[in-house]
């Protein structure tokens, strides 16, 4: 998550960073709990990137609710996964 925050500089207060990090961790836990399997570490990192980017973009737009950040990231991951599967 920190890699993506550094690549997308925005002024987030320490408490906001905590919210973003917890939302990311919870979203990733949900993906893992779903039984999703990744062929390589690269695929797992791509999934983590989709989640992180969604959370950061939503936070840039003003979202601070941890649950909505998490849920939106899971939806973004699912959509990205679906687009890949349909190719």
C-alpha cells in the first residue's frame, strides 16, 4: 500500500493513512478468505495494486469511511478480474 501512496502523492493526515491502510488490509483479507488463488506472486501483486489504487483514488475524492473504501476496492478487484476473464 505504501508503494502506491508514494507513487500517488496526496496530503493524507496520519489518521487518514491509518484508515486507508486498514481498509486495504481488510480488503486483501477478504480476497484471501474468498479462496482466490494466484498463479504467481506477480498476479497477487497485480490484485493488491488494483485494491490499493482504488482506495487511494476514492480517498483523493474525499471518501474516509473504512468500510466503503474496503467494499469499493473489492468491487474494483472483482471487476478487473472479470474483465481479464472475458478476454
